[in-house]
């Protein structure tokens, strides 16, 4: 009963087999192999336009490099207060940008509110050197609270960013989970809605370790090769990252894996709705579920072999937790089995 995180899961067999095949042959180093080129071309096909793609090993690296690529002296990045780049990347953006500041804003389920974003940006008067200068807006899809931006919501955020000519970055660690829930195309959820740079995640959805930095305007990416190299993210055997993506995209595997994990989360949600002493903390639609449990039930579940994390209550939530209640996060993965969900729910008393 592993619900601690989708990065606790192993790797999809198709991904492992692809890496094994690549391990049996020689290939050009430093991203110049045929499979690297094939995967770069596939990204352009998926997004329905020519894009610049840089394979990296971690999502944190992709996020930091994305924002380093648009860095400005005294730069300011606007993002959600509880986003991954603020709370969980150990100052990676600040480090790789040489000191950019992250301005955290509030918003429900981890999403930026366009009006509040515009107001925050407007505080930085052009030419006022003392406060620094806005350089980017970053959103997360899905958010750390399980929220999913619709294309229209992304457009609204992009419009607020473009009022000051700021690029919009999307942290897509769970990109596929959001995509299959919305039922739109990758293009519709990104550049057609105003996204300029994407951190495209595969690791949480069945890969061993495969992330990509995608620039929808290749002209923005002129410094990216040097930034990636300097950050230690240009792998000499990058073809092993490329091999993962080649299998990930083949016959729509990435979408199939995301549909499965979302479906297992839906199974959890249905069970929580039937549990007498548990409830969903707020509605979510991807592979993350946030639940309020009795503390005694949470402890009993852990003794029975369930793995999950307690979660800090978001600032925007008003859960009214009782003294004997706890907020937890339950994450379904591509490898989550129905019987694991059912065993968890039985133990919970659903």
C-alpha cells in the first residue's frame, strides 16, 4: 500500500527494456546520438511546432535551468507561495540564477490568481532599480495541492504576465496526469495557452529518471546549452534519458500510464466518500488525493503497511481540523494496483 509518492514507484517495463537495449550498443556522447535526435524531433511532433529540447536528470534542474535561461539582473520570479520551486528545491532557482528572488503569491489549490498576479507585478515600477525587475512567472501543472489549470486559466495567467512582457514557465512534473484529465492536446495546454517554457516530467510517471526542458521559441534557448553544461546536467550518456523518452512516447504509453494512476486515485476518492470517519480535504482530479483522517486511523493504517505522508494545511484551505484529525496526501502511481487501494480502504473502514 504505497501512497507516499509517485516517485516511490519503480519504472514501467517498457522503459526498462528500452534502456537495456540502449545499453547493448555504442552511441554518440553528449546528446548527439541518433536516439537523442529522434526524441528531440518527437517533442516537436507532440507539441505541433519546432521546439528546443534539453534532456536533464531531475525536475529541479529543469525548473532552475528554465528560469536561469530568462534571468535578468535583480530578477524576480512570481509563483505560488507553496510551489515546488519555493518549498522543495533547496534554493535551486536562486543558486542557478545567481540570486533571483521568488515572490510567492497565494491562491486556491496551488494556482495563481491573475488579478493578484497583476497587482504583484505592478509593484515593480519599470526603471526603479532598487526593487529589481520582474523576469518570469512560473506555474505548476498539476500543482502541489493537486490543482489543475484549465487552458483558459493558463491563458489568464499568461495575459497577466504578458502585460509586462514576462515569459511564462510551467513546472510539468505531473504534466501527463493533468493532460489526460483535461482531455486536451499538449499544444493546447502549453504554447497555445501562452506557456513559453516547460519543465516536462517523466520520472513521476514511469520513467527511471527522465526530464526535459522545452522552449517553445527556440530563439529563447541560445544560452541553454551552456547553462545545462555548467549545471552538470549535460550527461555524457544522455542517450539513456532519450531511450526512456522514446519508450515513454511510443504508442501513447505516457498517456496510458497517467490514465492508470489517475484512475487509481479516483478509486481512492470513491472509497473515502464511503468511509465513515474520513473525507477528501478538497476536490482533486489527478493522481494526488488529500484526505482528512482520524489520527488513530492514520496510525493504524501505517501499522498495517500503508505508506503516506502527513501534509501541511495550505494557507488557502479552511479545513477546521479537529484535535484528533490529520491531513494526509495519498499519491497513486502507474504501478498502483486496485487491490492495494482496496486493502487501504478496507483497513480504513470504507
